[in-house]
């Protein structure tokens, strides 16, 4: 839930003025998380994660979107994946250069980790402890960083370039796809039936099992329940674009 709704707090929506910078907006978002979820494949995801845990942990990738607060939620997800035994290694798939100002690069991730690690323990004990732990994960190879030009290109995900596609197919046991722009690429930026199954649209071609964590910021989508779509329309005229609503989608992947 934190990793999903962290995408709502990308730098386009985060309060930029100093007066509001300290307001705890995210807690209010989490309070509304369940009612603003239009589709939830968490049970399918949990079953797949249990299989990975039972074999001693798998290779899990996080296809990162934005630096800043959202990236911190991605680091928290990666920590849970390692400590729970779901992942033996987490690879962060990062942008090779920023197309948008908030796009996360490897250097951004390392700077986020180092910033947390150097915080004053008397003021931010939990954050500092996390930063130190994250540094250790990187040192031990439990976390890896990989930049690729594909993540800043306009191609649909079904046109994923080599050797990236073969790497995901052969190595990756589960990929988390973060954010609206990456989700739009999963759908090829095409207008699908909103109720079309994510498994049929994405799971049928993606090179490995995939979980999409998306807050809606564009007028395309799939895999949503008709009654939930109707509910969202009644609640908010801008339900497709303002980031209020989200989805958790799981697809088995073409290689499985």
C-alpha cells in the first residue's frame, strides 16, 4: 500500500512551498487507500511471493519511477522483500537520464540512501537505522542498481529492447512496475477496454511475472471492476487523471 500510494506523492503533487512542506499529507492518503482502490490483485501477488519465499527467495526487480518521497517508499518495499525472505536480491531498474525532472537515476537512489544514513539519530532514529541497513544491503549485493536507456524511451513494453528483455525473462522472478508513465507503456498508451483483464493485456506478453502499482493520472487503463469504475465516476469527475484512485495488478508473465 505504501509503495502504491507513494506514486501519488511524486514531485508534481508534493507541496513545494516551505510553509506546507512538513504537513503529513501521506497519512491522509493511506487512510483512504482501501476505498480508493479500483482493483486489487494482492491475493494473487501474495501467493506468488509465498512461492518465492518457499524456495529461499527469488530475484525481484523494482522498475522505479520518481525520486524523492516515492523512491523512499520503493526502498521500504525493497527492504521488506529482502527481510521477509521473498527476495534474495532486489534489482532497482533505473533511468539512464532524466526525461522528467523527478526521474530516478542510480545516483539519486544512492544519495537518498546516504542521506538517511547520515541523519541525526537523536532526531530521526528510525530513518537513520533504515539508511544504515540500506547501505549494508547495497554492500552485500542484496540490492543492485541497473540503469537502462529503455526506461526513458517511448516504446511500448512489448517492444522492450535486448538484452533487457532476455535478462528479465531468464533472471527475474517478479517485477514491480511503478507509476503511471510506466503503466501507460505496459498498455502501449492504447485505449483498452477498462474492464479487459490485466493478465490478457499485459501478463500474456511481459517477460516475467509482473505487479503494476499505479495511481491513475491518465485516461487509459484496464483490469478494473465495472462497479468500481461506476463508483469512481460518481465520486470524482477527474477520477482517471488526478491520482486519487489506484490499482494493484498482477500478471503471470509470458515465460510462466
